C-alpha cells in the first residue's frame, strides 16, 4: 500500500509542475511583447521608398516610354504614370508627382513643367498645396534623370521629377 501511495504523490507532483510551467509560459507570452510588434512610421521610410521607386522606374525605361514619348505624341501620359505609381506603392501611401524638363538657357537653367494634369492618387487634390493639406506625414524628393535610351529620339532630355509620398489623413 505504501508503494501505491508514493506513485500517486509523484503523479500529483508531475501535474503541479506541469501546471506551474504552463502558467509561467503563458504569463511570459502574454506580458512580453516582441521587439518589433509596434511599428512607428518614419518619414525616412517614405523618402527611401520614393527614391527606390523612381530608380526602379528609371531602370525599366518608363520615363522614356511614357513621359518623353507621351509628350512627343500628345497622348495623355499622366494617366499611365499614375497607374505605374499606384500599382507600385502600398495602398495606404498617397502620392503627388510633377515632372519638369530642365533646359539650359543663356541665363542658366530653366524648368518647364511637362504634366498638364496632376499626377496623384488623391482625387480631391489638384495642386501640391491641396495635397499637402490632406496628408498627415509626407516626404518630398526630387530625382533628376537623363534620357539615354534610343539616342536618335530622346537623348539629351533632362528630367527633374518631383515626387511627394505621404500617409493620407
């Protein structure tokens, strides 16, 4: 009988130890948060995203195909640029872009705005000022690009692309 009593005591000890370990683990998981569980958005992330996006579009030849060729043919290239940007950015990011041709004048450089309509995914913003009023955080970048693809048609076109990315408010 003494042997059967010892086995029951060991079984109770095992169940108590298992209960203590399980409650300790669940307590630790409940109160200890992972290091990266809270993500704070920074405007430097927007700046990095903007430069990466503009560089990817340049590497793909989008500026020559859409902007320069679009201005030569007269087709509405702004819609194509809006589509490229919308599909390349996360859905919570809003954008506004202006494209300028940089020309060398006798008095210095001059900027000639190429887009006739706003290039944005925010319907109610027709100017950069309206856009900036409606965003909570924003980052502005300017990207210069020399068109070199197909030298007979587009060589020597210097573009200054002004892109503003933000989080809608």
